[in-house]
C-alpha cells in the first residue's frame, strides 16, 4: 500500500507528501553523491576487469525499458562478431551464490530478467548479488568473452566500467519535478545524467534528444540515442514456434493479460494496439511470481517475456498461455558507437 502511494506521488506529486519527504530526499541524495565521490577518489575500491565493461543502467527505480535495450545491444554486437557476455544482480532469485546460466537455469536461480536476456540472446550470462563476483564467474566459465554488458549496475561502483549508458524514459524528459527517493523515483540526483557517456531515451522520437539535452543542460560530449519498442506476433508458450494470428481471434474468445512488471499498462496497451480484444487485465507487483495453478479461466492468457521466464518449462505449461515478444529499435546505432568508443573492430 505504501509503495503504491509513493509511486502515485512520483508520477503526480502531492504537495503535502512533497513537504514531508523532501528532507529525506535531500539526505538520500547527499549519501548517494558522497558514496560515488569516495569511489571516484579511490577511498573505496573499484575493481578493473581484463575485458571492457559497459554498464546499461538507469537512475530511476525501475520501469525505464532497459531490458529490451540491453537485449538489442547484445544482439547487435553479436552480429558484428563480438563475443559478448552479460552480468546482472539477478533481482528476485533465491540462490545466494554466483550462478552462470545454462539452458536448465530457472528464474529462482537466475532472476527473471537475466533469464530473459539469456534466452533471447544466448550470450554467456552470470548473476550475483555483487556484480564483480558475477563477472569473475562469467570469465572463469567463458574465457572467450571479449566484452561484458552489465545489465543495470549504474550505482554498483565496486565494478570499474569503461562506458556508462543510462536509459531514461521519454515520459520524464521534460519534467522539472523529478527528485530522489523517497520524494521521487530517482536513485541518484538528475545531475548524474551529466556524467554518463551516453543516454538512451526510451519510448522516444528522435526529436526528443536535443530538447532533453537543453532541458537537463547535458554536455555536448554525451552521446544521445532514442529507442522505440516494437511488439511482434505473440507465440504459444508451450510451442514457441507457433505464432498467433490475431486476426483469427473470435469475437467471443475470452482474452486476458497478466503482467508483473514495473509499468504494466505499456504491455496492455501494446496488446490492444495489436488488436487483441482484452476482456480483463491483471497487474501484479514487479518481479512477482506467476502461479500457474491460480490462473483465471480464459481462452487466451497473454504474458510478457519477463513473466514467461518464471513459468515452468513449456511441456508443463498450460496451452492457452501466449507470450508477447518486444524488440527495441535504437537510433542511431548504439552497437557501432560502443565499439568505436572502445576501439574494438568488428569481426
């Protein structure tokens, strides 16, 4: 209940809450800035890896569209012949030790987002509560990796990084009321944007970049990108090769959508835009598990790829579950920029 109240306040600030929470936000911001300054000054150690590390993170507390952008970047690097690996914290997993993903890994071992990335890209992937430990485990198992993409981890300064890419939602690109936790939804002050190497404005038209650069007073040295997500034909979870012909859906078919992501309305809107006649939508807390024994009665149940990662293997899943794939299209080419910045030649 409290979290829901705060999230509403972050999107539409309440004047009373703002008055009460602002002092806490000032303290939070100072603590975050001091911690980062200690790493930059060397009083806290950042470990450098033998291969380049690229952070794809955010300053928001979730819901920026980072995972599709990470998947798109990894796939684009792979097409250029780069042996790329992924590391992540693996939020929500029950396993406490570092884990290098395999085809048999579960969401309980790896976390839903890393498992999604692994299944989408087939890139070597490792998770650990400390990303430096995930990186060590990854390189020990996959010494062929040339470049590591850290999914999230912008604030994990114990891991030295060569490039920082911040994903920032376009919906917030013109706001002047953004604040750090708990008064707002930011993990770090908005000024942190001026220190990253690149910003990807998610769900944005290309024209937003120059306006945001002026709005946030961003240095010209920061590379700016925009991304759009494109939903493709849903596939049956029990038989991924089977695509759904949405035009063939009967008008009397009962279709529902379930999402346990930060901003579920985006998912519901994507289905509606594709022409899926949704009779009911269910929004669960981010990263919540899906109980297949408690699914409502429906002819078609649509879920996100992130939620599908938490379901049992296809042979044991209900046949009426359909997964909506989401692909990110980034402008200009982010992979080319990364390789140019790192001085790496495509194979």
